[in-house]
C-alpha cells in the first residue's frame, strides 16, 4: 500500500509541476506578446498610455529587463497558482490591444 501511495504522490507531483510550468511559460510569453503588440501599435501611430512603458520604449535594454527579465524572475519565484490572476489580466490587456489594432483593418 505504501508503494502505491508513493507512486500516486509522485505522479501527482509531476503532473502539478508540468501544470505549473505551463502556467509560468504562458505568463512570460504573454508579456512578450504584449510588448510586441505595443511596438506594432506604436509603429502604426497609436500612443502608449502607460507612462512607464512609454518611457521604456526609447530604451531597448531597459524594456528588455522590464518585460523579459523581471517576468522570468517572477515566474521562477512565484508559485504557479498565484500567477493565474496575472494571466487573466494579461489576456485582457492583449484582448484590448487586439480590439484597438482591429481598427487598422
């Protein structure tokens, strides 16, 4: 019975790790998608409303740190279940970007 429980708990921990990894990867990729869409929108003539990002658009190294390095650190340190609200927020932001960019069509 102990061996069966050990194998079940091992399977659950591996499954939980894989689930957590996919959430963390999605978190980082959504940040990258957001900044790519922002750069596209800026090049199309839109204005960035976020003053922090607006200031960083002229400094590529700082933008890289802000939108890649920091999300990687957060994804590494924060448990995946706490990243879920951030994923939802990022999806809302990307949805907003898509609606605004659809006006170009």
